[in-house]
C-alpha cells in the first residue's frame, strides 16, 4: 500500500470531492489501494463472536440496471443506504447473479473508468462511499464516474459521521504518516482540527476506529485503536459493512459471522402473510433478510447453478409478504426495503430486548 507524501485535510464531502478527474494517475492508484485497505480492514473487524445480534440485508445489484439515467441510479443507491442506516443494518450484501463462488469484488471495483460497470459494482461503490464519514472520503475514494452525482444525495448523518466541532467516545480515522523510526505510534486524521497519535504503527491510508477517551487535549496520547465493532458493543450504531456475493448461494457460503446466518428470511409478494404484531422471530445471533429484483428472489435462485433443484422455501427459514395489500402491481426493491424493515422492526426489537436483559 503506497505511502502518501502529503497529508490531506479531509473535510470536503458530496460532489465537491468528485468535481473532475484526477490529473495524476499515480495518485489515483494510490487512493484505490487505500480504498482496498478500507475494505480489508472492515472485513477484518467484522465481529465474529460479538454479543450483539446482527441484521444483514441482501439485494441484487441488477436493480441498478433498471434505472433510466446515471442520476436516477445514484438516487436509487442512496435510498438503499438511507434505509440501511435508518434501521441500523449491520451488513449490506450485493448479489451479482453470476455462476461462480469466487469473490471478484476487488476486480469489479478496480474499474477506474466506470465504463461497462455492473450494477453490483456501482451499488457497492455508492454504498461504501456514503457509509464513509465525509472527512475521509477524499482520501479513500479516487475520482470515479460512478460518483458523479453523489453530491445530490442526502447525507446519512449516521452517529459516526461526526462534525469537526463534535466530541465522541470514538471516531473513524485514517492513518497519515508514521512517526520517526523506532516510535510506537502513527498520526491519524479523525476529522478534528489536528491529527492525533495512536498506539500502533500503521501503513498510511488505513481506516481505523479510535477510542478518543475523555481527554479533549488532542496532543494527549497515544490513543488506542479498537475494532469497529466496539461502538456497536456499547450500544451505538456504527454504520454498515458492504459485501459482494457472486450469487445467492455465496451470500450464505461467504458469511463473515461464525456459524453463519442462523435465521434467513426471504421477502416476496408470493410469500406468507403474517401481521407484524403476530410475527415471532427466534432468538437469532445473525439475521438475514433477502430481497429480490424485478423478477423476485425466485429468479436469483433459478440463476444460481449451485442451487439446482431447490426453491426459495428450501433455502429460507421464512418466506414472507410484508406488504400484502399493495395498490400497485409492483413494488420496487428500494421501496420494499423500507416497507419490510419497518415491518420487521418490532419483531427484531423484541429479540434484541432479550439480549439486553
């Protein structure tokens, strides 16, 4: 991962960060490597044995292909990001409907030009960009055609998207430069008036979660690097992870949680009808809620050669219709996500309350 020769003051957000192409190809490649480190770091800190139950949503990237314009596709992705944040989703899995179990997320995300970019890659890029605090975006995301209209999207305003004047127990940051040889620390930009020192030696461009403590003197330290799961364990929502799945079977096979998803729910207009108040979920550790595209989850299963002979009822524990009295012939996936997450909110909260006792 490349060393950054200049420290960037990452305070810009939205379209101003992507107003034009980078003139320096080397700088763009360096930023891409930094972004890859973000994804690696996020995967490394997924709480495999966390005490707090997690909720994952999965949806096909093909929903982007139905958008008539680049701007509408961006707005669609923004709706998914808003829904995931509002309902405190821990993980968003983007399904690509390919006949492979290989993880090619790095390959598809390295498309610098944006030409012929798949819907899955486009959706992942927008979701990851919006989840990142504004002051880190310029450093972690090189200019890309897919980000052309992100400045039009409403901010997620998640708890970890802190303003410069705000103090919190934890902050997201990016390592800037190593200290002198033999030192045991690194300078990290956490979006405040000056960089802080942390207690680990890190490669420049690594995204980290920092325990800020109670001492507001920025020269005090060094401060500790903690897993990104730490704020969640203390009851704070700390954003979502974005994961690529080549097909629906990869959603399950490559689950990052120990023991996998212990309760799987599929949603469809062809599912069973149960009132939200009457729905009882088991005491799950890791819940998965899956959404289909234009042709529903049935198409995702049919296109997956690893699931030949199986139906949606074979791979999901529950298959539910969360909006049985719809007035439109179709409900778009981005609409179904909002409707369904509201439908599941109380049943999920009843399970979470058991763990809070």
